[in-house]
């Protein structure tokens, strides 16, 4: 992430909050171009990617280098807000733990449950790709 944002502590760079922040996708495209400079744009790269077409599955595909760079850029730029929020939450939690008073406690609760649907007389192909459901209490 350091290669694409002006500062890891800058909220606006990570969350795209103002127009003066550097163009993260352009920085990333330049970085990827440097990494892949030995490849022609027409050459192909084989990748595996999780897709969701009603259920999650790993799909192997072959992309031209230019298309690969665009896909990686799109995915990493989409990951930037998550990266920043995760870092800030971890920092906040660490600070809270270090500064707990004797009459305080910190409770972390996750209200999500994940379920897989299982059929009694399922065919073998269904056995290896269960549909799933996440149950989240609000």
C-alpha cells in the first residue's frame, strides 16, 4: 500500500475523500508496468480468482497482461478502504486494551453465524460446492 498512497496515516488517501490526493490507480498502474516490463501487453497471464455466480468458486482464467494490470488495479484500489479501516480499528483496540482502568473491561462479540446447506441425498458434485448463508444479528 505504501507504493500507492501519499501516507498510510492519511485517511483521505485511503478513502478517496478529496480530489487533491494522488491518483492511486495511476500510481498502481505505473508500479505494475514496472514489475511486468519484460512482458508484452499481448502476452497472457494465467490467474485464479474467486467468482460468485450464485455460489463461490475458484475460476482459472487467462488474461492479456494489460487486462491483468487493470484487474489487479481495480481489486487493490477496492481493498484500500478496508486496509485503512482495519488498521485504524486495530490501533484503537490496542490503545483501549493498554489503557484499561481497574474497574473497566473490554468485551468483543461477533454476531455472525455461517451455515452450509447440506442435502441428505445430494449428488457428488453438490457435495463439493455447498451453498452457504451468513446469519448476522443486528
